[in-house]
């Protein structure tokens, strides 16, 4: 049938060999007369044309639909406009007829005359007539049409008159809905009166109508409370008669003004009726009205307004508005608006309590909402409080002083009665009875609210921190009427927050497993593991824990050891006895053990995972590091000096999750500080198990030493690339003259900004350096801040490795002194300096001739210019009292004698102007009055502080301390033990010098009462009695001053009184502030008074021994490093590491000489004290080296001196050599040796 069918359905390919491309749009209508050719010739063209046709048809349909919509909208609008116009005509006609019937206008008056008539309207004859006009009015009235506004005003007046003539007018059913619609329109007009050009008389009429409507339908008006209070806000700021006083700037409006009393009635009208919508009214009142700045400028005194405000309901409303799930209020997004809301809320609360505002405890709900507002406004408040003078504000930031009203209200939160009242409702019966109870108990919820509030106060008022902590501590003290142990007795704040903290999920998780800490510290978006609780719960628990750490750290400063160890149960109260509150605050030792486990695991993660806790955008990079550490000499650099705001932006820091405003670095320091304080207690008096502090399971201990050494090398390379921003002259660091931390800066605003900018730059350098060190040296950071995690012996080996690598680096690989000198000679061969061979100049600076009678002075004058060059080998030649040089070659022994002799002279406390003083146990500490004595001598010589000679003398004295620090550092560097014993608190300053955040000369040491025991036992006992005194301490007439007794020439003394705090002489010491007084006394005596001397010594010490190395040890371990082990001497270890000379040399038979055998037998039979005397006789120190006698340099040696058994043994302490005659029996050897040891005879350098 189909002759052409071939069995294939494929269309033959069309091949175009013309080289021309077919235009697919050529056949489109309008472009080609024919549409058949492209379809037939090119399938691709057909597809494109079809697609275009579909698109065109779609556009046509959309255009047609748009036309219909436009037509429909226009018809609707036109119809509505016409209908509204008809309603307006009808409404006007009705009003016109009613006025004609009432005789208010003549029959000749037209409707146009009526519309613009200023006549007062008549009341409606009946309620139905009024209702009909109201129903018609709300249908068409618009707040945008001025004619409608006049109709609205007309009806408002008519409705008011009608209500007065017909007081029984109905307000239910249809009336309610229509009156609500009327109120909405009136409020809309009032809220935008300025834009509508509404006159004051019209505003007055509408305002009184709204007042009437509020009284008629309060519940319905409360539903539109936002609009209501927006209108009230406009009236307050524009219509109040008080505004003309000049307190605020407003637009000038002529006409009727509303009196403040009338406005207040309008404001309160919606708050007085108690309905189901009253809380909504309070919410609108808070967000739309209480965010107006400076209401007193418009309303006058706010006492009447405050007297009728229910502050409890207001607090609940504000709390609801601040919830994340609540509808967003635009006003509360503004920080200043929230600050004003906070201030008014505090004012209303104070006014409601009246005279009891400072003695009555605020309700928990009120505390909670104040905490939320403080959290969101803290930064604004801190900046405003810091700017005391408008001329001091930073022009680079929009920072202004706080308004006096805000400052007064916020500052009122920080008073003793209100803070102590926070904890007054807390009872022991509200605590969880066991640790296993879930932290969602009522007590835990209360703790979270109170903790948030207290932390906000500490954040906003850092200068009042100690006072706030003290008031919190005192706030839980029991009343005299309640016996301790009674179920309703209050408990110490420490125990309350401790119970709340340890029952939390965060505490229990961290205590159980140190590997689960990291997710609890990371923001939710960074955490890789679930934490088991909601984010909100975690944040609240961290807040409670943080406040506990703050309070416990504070209390430990004033809690002596007897009180610390007194408590053995959670709530034990001695019967029929009055116990000090500090003793009551002591936690059971079992609880302290649990706390240390928590702190250990937490602190380890804070340092070990420091990089994981740093937000990615804050992690330092190679690009921005140069900006942190650059000190470009380019003169153009000054032109691009960053502003303060730029620097503050650059120095953004991490924050503890959920605790706003608490930097993670601050939290890390708080945790570390408390952990070290507890470790100090355990070091003084053991109460924790052996090896409790170790965390070796978290490290690979086999390669730990090599890993730490590698990290130290990386740290050294990094620090060599960055300038030391803390390297300032010590004479400028007179902290004794800056005891008042709150004193303002002197100078111009520009000068203050420059100082602030420089301070921020230095802070950025420290922060950036700390972050990099945390990244490249986590083990080193743990050793610096929590060295007790690692065994002492391991740390000593690390210390010696650090020194060895430092020597290797400084001496270019030649650690041996003789090889180093040879290398110097070879390296400087042929070089000349000032006409002399360079080798002589280099080595001569490390050689000195020291007079025996002026050891320290000669050493100071010849070796002080070396600085840290004292690390290199030195050579000493002694000059005797006749001026002759003593025989001998310094192969290390003379240097040892030099160092031990210099320290012996420098630490002599018998001289009139001794550099160091000693306590009753003969332990040394820097003479606290040394600087004052020097100044007194200068005054006696007629000098003043402005004289250059004055500064020079002070500087010279501090150089003596600095050099003495270098000498002690040199002994540590060379492994030479010296018989010098320091007080623990002074050694503690060494240990805390190299911790995180400390500068070169800065120690993070914080004074406490227990350290005073080592300084002055009498002062310690006196302060202890003051702390535990049961009567009124004001009987002692003490104030916040301290008196120093300064020795002068001869035997006279001069007394100087200094203030411990600003205006301290006017602040009496009371039962409430005595702990603050005790802490200030301890801080002054231990930290402030000897600060110059201590800092100078630590600076010298730090030039030889890196502060980071010292921070690896506590105070007792540092004493061991300086003078050796305090225990018994291992005679066999000494025997194994002894060298013999002369006839005592061991021969091929490997047998000791008979006299040597007798000597070791006698040493075994001696008591511990006698062995120590022998060791001191030979080595100048009675203690063994840290790691045994194999580390004693030079080695302990014995050689024969003669065969005369009548001779006494003698020594050469410079080389640790005992010269022992060949005694034949043990009795003779023992008696001769002990006689020589006791008399000190037989010293011989030959």
C-alpha cells in the first residue's frame, strides 16, 4: 500500500553544505511571510520557534490577568471611595439635622457651614441615635483625612456629653466592638498627631475621649495596649506642660497643654483595672512607654506614677517581653531604651518598698528580670560608668556618660543591704539532700537566678568586686534568734552555691570523665558531641558554677588553715556555741576533693584544647600577626594609627558559653587560680591522697620530656620574632604609688585616648601571644600554669633540659666553659675593638677581680652591665685584704665559691640597711621598708623627689635587687646549691611569675591571710582575732589606713600613714567590712609595700631563668631547687658519686683505702643533723641535690692531707673537696671531723 516504506521510521538527516546558519526566528510572525519552510527544513528551528510561541502566549495571559486585577482593584477602590463618600454625606446630614433640631444652628446654615463649624456639639438625644452615628462613623473614618479627624473630634465631644446625660449608656454587645474600633482610630490619630497636623485642642478632645473609653471597656482597650501607649508616649513628649522647662528639646506646639497629673491618669487608666488582659497592658506600658528617655523632664517627679504601679506585675510583663519566644518589640532592640526601662523598673521597686528598699530582700522574679536587663545592657553601662566627665569620652566611639537618673538607679543596686538581702530567703531545707538529685530543684533554680544577678553586678562594677563578694558572703549569715542546725536556719553562701553547682549536670559530667569537658565549653555550632542537656540549662549551670568559683576564691583569701580543715560534714553546727561564719563556710574535705577533681579536668581541657575553644575568626594567622607585633619605624605609620574602637574590635575575645561578658581567658584564670590555691593548702598540710594531683594518664609520658623541649624551642623561635611589649623600665612601675586602682587618668582627653590605645595594643599583644603559645605549646602551657599535673622529678629533668638547650643555643654548641672560650677566641680572631683584640673585650667582660671584703659591691660593678650575659661562663680572681691576688685557677670551683659567698653577704640581715629581712624561722624576704629607708636618707641629705640624684639613688638600690636576682638565677642555671632559705610567699611570687597572662616582671600572686603568718606572726594573730571577734569591731576604732614604721639614722624611727582605699581614713572598720579590711592589709603588706624590691629581684631572676621555667614549680619545690633536698642524706648515693685523690685513689683491686672505709662507716652512724653539717662543711650547703649526688657539680671529692692524726680535716668548698688526714680508727675520725665541722676551722684554698 505504501510503496515508499522502507522499514525505518527515522527522518533522513538534512545536511546543509552552504555554510550558512539557519535563523530559527526567521519564520516568526512578522519576520517571514512563510512559516512552513523552517519547519520543513530544520527540526531544531521548529523547536525554538515553538518555545518562543509558548512564552509569548504565557506573557499574553499574564498581561490579561494583570489587567483584570488592576481593573478589579480600581473598581473596588472607586466603589469604596464612593461608598465612603456617601456615608460621610449621610453622617454629616444626620449631624446637621440633629443640630437643627436642637436649635444650635439656624435653618439657613448649610451642611458645608456645619462641617467647618467650631460650635460645640450637642449630646445625642438617645442612645440608639448615638449608636447609629457611631456605627456609621467607624465604617468610613480614616486617620489620614483631616476632615475625618474633625468628624472624629466632633463625635468625641458629642459622645462625652451624651455619656454625661445618659450615664446608663450600654457598653456591651455591639457597643463594645464599635467603641473598640473608635478607640483604635483615635489612638492612631494621637500617635501620629505631628504628621497629621492635629491641633492641640483636637488632641485634648481625643485624649479625654480615650480616657472615657478606657473606663468603659478596659479589657478591650488593653487588647490594643501597644497603640494606646504609643499615643501616650507622643502626648508625653509633645503635650506635657513640663516640657517647656528646657530639660528636653521638643517641637514647638501652640495651644492647649496637658498637665502631668492628667497625663499620669491616662497612663494609669489602663493599668488600674484588673482583667485578663492587664498583663498585656503592662507589657505595652513597659515596651512603648518606659523606653522614653528622661521621663522626669516631661512628667516632673515620678513618685505619683510609681505609687500606683504594681512593680511585681510590671516585672512579670518585662520578663515575658524579654523571652526569645515573645513577639519582637522594636523598642527593646535599642540598648539605650532597655537601659531606661531597667532604670524605671528599679525606681518603681525602690519606691514601692519605701524606707525598706535597702533592708528588704527583693523577690526572685524581680531579681530575674533585672538580671536579664543587666545582661543585655552591661556593656553600655560599663562604658557609661567609666566616662565620668564628658570631656573624657572617646571621640572614636559613641560613648557618653550615663544620665544621672540611670546612674543613680543602677548604682543603687550595689549597696550592702540589697546585696546581702538576696540570700536572706534561702534556707537549708531548700537544698538537695544528696548529690544525685537532679539540678532542677527549686534551690538550684534560685541559685541560677541569683548567680546571674550577682555576676552581672561583678561585671558592671568591677571596682566594687570585693565589696559585692563580701556582701554575698555575709548575706547568708544566720540571725541571732535562730539556732544553727535548725531546719529553717540560713546556710553559708559558699555551701548553698556549692550544693547547687555539684548537683548540676555540667559538674557531674566533668568530674566523671575529663574527655567529656570540651563539648560543654564549646558553642553549640562547634560542639561535635551531644552534651545531654539543653543549651539553656547548660548556660544556667555554668553561671551558677562561675559564681561559686568567684565566692570560694574570695573566701579562701581570708580563711586560715584551721578554719579550712574544721568542717567535716555538709551542714554541721556545733551546739550551744557561736562559731565564726568563716568556719561555717568551710567545705568538708571530701567535698573539696570532689571539687579538685572537677577543677583538674576542667583546667586540663581549657589548656590542652585551647585551639578548639578559639572561634575560627579569632584564631591568629600569619597575616594578622604582623599587625599585632609590628613596631614599624616608618614615619607614615603614625598616619594610619588605629582608633580605639578599631583596636577593641581587633581584640575580640572568646566568651564562656551562655555567660555574657565573661571572657574565656578570665574564666581560665579563675579556674587555674582556685586550683593552685587548693594545691597550696594541700602542700602546707596534706589532706588529699598521694598522686591525687597527677594527670599523667592524659599524656604519653615516655616521650613527654622530648615533646616539652620541642615545644619550648618553638616558643623561643616565636618570641624571638615578636617584640617584648612588656619590657619597660622598672622604675616606672611604682605600684606603691598607685594603690588606688580607681583613680582617674590625668591629662587631656587626647592624652587619655592615646594611653588607652597603647594599653589596648599591649593587651592585644599578650592575648595574641597567649593564643599562639596555646596552639604551639599545650604541654608547656600546662606546665606553666598547673605543674602539679606532672611528677616533680620529671619537671626537674625538663628544667635541666631547658637550661642545656639554652646554653647550647647561646654558646653556639660549645656548652663546656673552656670550649666556649676557645670558640670565642677563634670567632673573633683578627678583629679589633677600640684598639684591642676583640677576644679580650668579650672574655674580659666575663672576668672579674673580687675583693674578699667587698664581694657584692665588686660583683655588682663588674658584672651588672652583662645583663643576661651572666649566663655565660665567668672567671673569678679573689683579692685578699692585703690587696694581693689569691692563688688558684678558676676551673669552676672558684666561681662556685664566688656565688655562694656573694649570696651569703647579700642576704645578711645584720647590716643596718639590709636588702632582705628574716622572720622568726630565719626565712628571708625582701626588706619591705628598704625603698622608704632610702628615701628617708635622701630627705635627710636635703634632696627632694624632683632631684635627679634622688631618682638615681632609688634606681641604684633597685639595681642591687635586680643583680641579686641574677646571682640566684646564675646558681640555678649552673646547678649550684646555696644555703639560702626564703619565706614561702616570696617563692610563690617566683612560681606565679611565668603563668599565662603574666608579663616579664609581673606575678599573678594574690596575697592572702595565711601568707601573713610567714611575714609577721603577731600581725597574723591580731588579724585572726579581729576576724573572729564576736563583739562590735568598731570598738577598736580602726579605719582603712595602715601605718609604716621606717627606721632612720641612728635609732630613731618615722611613722607614715597610708590609705588602703580612697578616703580610707574616713571609712571605719565594721563587722560587715572587716574581711575586706583584712584582705587589704594582707595585700598591702605582702604585695604593695615590697612591690618595687620584689619586681626588681624577679626581673633580674627572669633575665637568667625564664619565668615560664620557674612557673613549673611551687614554692617548696623552688626552695629545693635553690638549696637542695631537705630530708636525710643518702650516704650510699654520696659514696657512689665520690671522687678520690692522692693515696685515697682506688687502685686496680677496686678496694677503698682503710681511712675511706672508716669515713663511710662514721657517716652511716651519724645522725641526720650531723650528716648535714658534714655536707655543709664540704659543699657549703647542708642539702643534697635534687636528682641525687650525681648532679652535684663539682663532684664530692676526698683526698689525703697528711698522716698526722692530730690534724683536723679541712675543705676546699669551691671544688667540694674534703681533705682528710689518714686516721686509723673510727673514734678519732669521728671526733676530729665533728670538731672541724662545728668550729668551721680548716678552710684552705691551696
